[in-house]
C-alpha cells in the first residue's frame, strides 16, 4: 500500500508529461507546412504561388485516390522512389489546402480485388509485372464533391518536372465551370481523325488541348467564325480562300482571339508529302492589316541555336549543327510576358520571320520568341532544292535578330473594302461588315507549325497510350501552345504554373555504366557506323541484282564477299566491345562495393585505433614527465 | 553545471576507447551500414542524390548499436555500487545525466562522421543533393539522440548491462517500427483530423522520412527533441525517486 502511494506521484507525473508531449507535437503539426523547409536542390517540394492560389480558391472538397501497387516497389526500387515523391507531393497539396479541403486515399489495387476493378473503371492504365501474371497500377483519380473528376492513368518519372503543373491544372479545372471552346482550323495537317462519329486526336498536342478545352473543328471555307468560339487556332492553312480570309478579318475586328501558326516550310508536311508541298498559305494581305508580315521567300537559320543532328554526308553520317532547327533558350524566350515567363526550352524547325510594320501607333507588337543577333535567312526556293547536308554547308552566319513569335495587340483596319458576299443572297446571313475594330484585338502569331509535332518536343517512347500524362516533354513546346490558349481564354490562374527541372532519375548504376561505356564509345560508334554503311551497301547490291536480272561480275562478287566478311568481323567486334563494357562495368560495381563494405571500414577502424594509441602514448609520456618531475623535486 | 557535464562526458567518452567495444562498434556499424546500403537498399538501382539508400536503414542499425553504448552507463554504476557515491557528490543530477547522455550521443555522431569517406566516394559516382544530405544526417543525429535517451533510461533501471541492452533494443524497435494507427482507430469516428494529426505526430518513420527526403520542419524537430527531453526528464525523475 505504502509502495503504491509512493509510486502514485511518479505515475501521475509521467502521464502529465506524456500529455504535454502529445499536445506540443499536435500543436506544432497544426501550424502546418509554413514551418517546413525545402532542403532539396531545385526546391522540388515547394509549390509555386500559382498552385497555392489555386488551392486557396478551391470551392469544393477534393478527393485524391492514389492507386499504387505495393509490389511495384519490390520490382523496381527506382520507381518506388518516384512513387514516394508523388505521395509526398500530394501530401504537400493537402498540407497547404488543409485536410478538410483535400483528402488523400492511397489504395493498393491487389490483383482481382474490388480496388483493381475500381481502378480499371476509372480509366487507370495497368502495366504487367515482371512475371506477366498480374497488373501494376500507379495513377490517380482526382474528384470533387460536385461530381467532377479527372484521371491521371499513369505517373511516369520522366514527366516529373510537370507533376505540379498536371495536378494544379486538374484542380483548377475541377474548380471552374464549363470548358472554353477552341476553334481549330488545320486543313493541311491531319490533327484529328473521325471514326464512328467520334473525333479522335491524331496528335498528342490535340489530346493535351482537349484535356482542358472543347475543340470545335472548323472548315477553312467558312465565311463566318461561330460566335461560341473563345479562341481560334489556325494551323498552317494551305490556300487561304477569300471567304475564310474575310471570316478571319471580321472575327479579329470584333475582338475575337486568334492564334495563327503560319509555317514558311513545314518539315512535317515535307516528310509526309514531299518538300514542294511544304508551304503554307500567303496570309500577308491579312497580316499587313494587323501590322506585320511574314516574308514568304525566307527561311531563318541561326548557328548559335542549331540542333545537333546526324546528317548523311558524302563521307558517311556525321553529327552536325543544323542551323535551321532552332533550340531556343531562356535568352530568346520573352521572360517578361505572362505566356512565356518561365519557359526555357522551345524548339522550332525551319521557321519564318515576323516583320513588324513601322508606322502603326495603334498596334503593339510584343516579341515572344526571337533568334540571337547572329541569325541569317536564306532563300526558300533554294532551301527547298537542297539536301540537308547542302543546307547545313551553305549557311553563313549573319547579324540579324528575327522575331519568330509575337503577340499583336490593338485596333486594326479591315483588309476588305466591303462585305465579301455583297450582291449575293447570302450577304444578309453574315453580320454587318466592319471596316475597323470595334474591340481590342489580340492575335498571336508563330512563324512555325512544326513545334507542335510531339516527336519534336517530347519523348514519345513511353506514352503508355496516354498522350497527355504519358508524354515526357524534352522541350516546352506543348506548354507554350497551352499557355497561348490559357492566356487568350483568360485562364490566368494556371498561367503562372511553371514546369520544373525533371527529377534526376538516373540511377548510380546507370551513371557508372555511362562512364564505362564512354571509354569505348568512339570505337563502338565507329564500328556501328561502318556496319550500317556496309549493310546498306549489301542491301543496295541485292536490290540492284534483283531489279537488273543480270549476273554479277567477278569484281562485284569479290567486293560482295569482302563486304560480307567485313560485316561479320564488325559484328564480332561490336559484340566484343559490348562484352568488354559489361565485364568492366561488373568489375567496377564489385570494386565499389568491396571498397565500401570491406576496405574503408577496416581502414577507418585502424586509423581510429592508431589515433587513440598516439593520444594514449602522449598522455602516458606526459604523466611520466610529471612523475619524473615530482620524483626529482 | 556545464563544466560538470563536460567532465563526465569526457570521462565516459574516453572510457569507450579503453576497451575494444568502441572499435568493434565502429567496425560493425560501418560494415552493416554499407552492407544495407549496397544490398538491402539497392544502392546501384536508385538515384541516391540524397543518399536515400544509406539513410533508409539507419534507424534499424542504430537501434541495435546505440544500446551497446548506453547499456553500461548507469547499469555499471549500479552494479559496482558507485551510483550512490556519484549521487552524493555536489554535482546536479542534470549534469550527470547530460554528461552520460552527451558522451553516447557524441560517439553516435562520431559513427556518422566516419561515413564521410563513403559520401565523398559517392560524390564521384553521381551528382549529390547536398542540402538533402545535410537534412538526412540531421535526422540520423536526432534518431541517435532519441535512442540514446531510451538507452540511458533503461540502463538506469537495471544493474544488469545485458538486460539493459536487450530492453533498449526492444523499446527502440517498438518506437521505430510500430504503427500506432491501430491504437488510434477508435478515435477515427470522433475526429478524422485529430486522428490523422495524432497518427502523424507519433509516427517515428513519418518524421524520419520527412527529413531524409529533404523536407524537415519544426514538427519533426519538435518530435525528436521533445521525445529526447521527455525521456531524459523521466530518467532524472527515476534516479531522484530511486535515491529517495
């Protein structure tokens, strides 16, 4: 009894400090994310002010169901890291918005479970595991209390730089009402296919636009742009019909928002249908009434921004700087304009130049994309005749800086003197002819259309049948076009969203392999290039023999035999190099492991022991000295 | 008080090196740490810019090794009967507790410092995120502090060092591995938010991961420091209580 009485204060004391401990921790946690530091390179856990604004304006609670197969982590540790990053990122959204605004549910959709069924129904895309027996999921369904929802079928690590943009755009989309309408006119490039009464996007960029907007396809033969169009996107018109030119003219004068991608030389069309069909309509009569023009006979080149490409030269394939395929960096992208602010990499192919007219105070032209001051232009007719090697060879550096994309803002005059259908019964069906703008017009002109081709700006290798969230952008081309639409439709809340540098997902093993490979890279690529050439030669011989039906000469047979022997030697050589790389890489990995697990620990213990012995000896010496001193005294 | 603490710290810290214990612990720590980094945490298959593979198993390794440093701190005093002598000296209890605790923590920090060559080695293999690494090391130091305080407390209850070691490992393991959510489940219908907050506040790994993944916060620091102070406080009270 006395013992119990003695222990009671101690127990009460311990309970009391436990309560204090819990209260303190909960209080600090309640203070939330404002007291968190982001101690990572590139501040990868920090949400941009634009995302924070979207979160603060959420009108309805949002639920995020993250479907994440646990077995994925066991199969692929690198992917497990990305899953952890995504989870943490979603938690960041929750921390900022509050647990009552965003609820996160993490679900492991085990094979044949109800959760797996739900994931499938929601539209998540599964990947087979290593055994091929079961499905692995890593995607999310984001929905709000109003019944609106959006799905990310797969999170892919290569798109990590766009994670914030993707999630914030979805939240903004759920938060706002109906989608805006984008009118699309693309008579030359088949952006959309129609099947079974449905419009199926052919190009990834269309799917990306469709994710946020309603796309209404329009013909390039109409005389009036429908009034329900919020922004009109005209891509590379082939021939501008007078009716459609009139429609565009009057649409802009009524304050309609317009984006024109007018290509002087469409590389995409050249690849599909031949070089001579690769031009766009001459829209200069319209452009001139809007305060600028695009010279139809000039293609812009800039060696400083040229892309390194493999060009077939008379001496075989060579890596060369191709000045007509431009890789713009932040310096050439207007960082003070809301559309282009924060964009750092845009690629254009064989672009034209936008030339502003000098004497029009009512029109303001703001460059969005430019070349460096060392650009030059070449004659388009000559450009079309030359092959890539000649185009590269003949280019001379200049001292011009060209505008490649611009915003045109102001009040315009009509390029027409009257209603184009005047004198016909249809004239009454059109709205009254306007000679001048009745509202401020906004036009964005880009002198290239190839920049929207997904292969030119994204790694399309692992899209997982998902052209929106499965694309891993290498350039900001897609973001640029989306921002043009966001800007003109007034979606300011998403304009400030910036993609960040993608996470460095290269593993240590890959780094070591690259290092080992680089030692043999020259020998490997030389052998590979020669092999390709000799295989091509063999193919050409075979084709020529089949077509000519003539027997080969002794000289040719000898040449063929030599070629065959060399191909075999080269294949052996390549295999040998590959084997050497593999062996050296394995040895390097073992060496690193052995050093860190055996040699460094043993050496460290010995060094510590040595240091201790030295200290001890010195101490003993000192004590001995003091003892001797005392003894002598 | 600080001078007294420092004297005790120096004495206790030096005593580790007078026996082979220190060298064995250092060797074992480095080998297990590296082994878990390269094999259990798939060093080559991860990006490791923040040394994630290295930090992922540190709590488990320290749970085994830190009690080896703390098991004798009080138990030996108790067994040899010097505890009463120390407690009657004109030194405050806080100074004694802090001195002993500090010596073990300092040894723990020394263990971590000895992984420096590994970090330098890795910096030649991949690009490192130094801020993240600093945050990870801070998390590990705080883990050492919590585990040391647990070890000190349990050692103060026991005169048998082996028992103190086993209990410390067990309690440390409970702390780092146990998911308290099942205990909090009955609270869930009452308030989802409070339950979530409690679950996050008590979860050792959630706090540890926040820091090793580069997102330390006042909540994590409060968790580790308040837990350490709480346990050291209980340590002081029990010693005082035992003396009475």
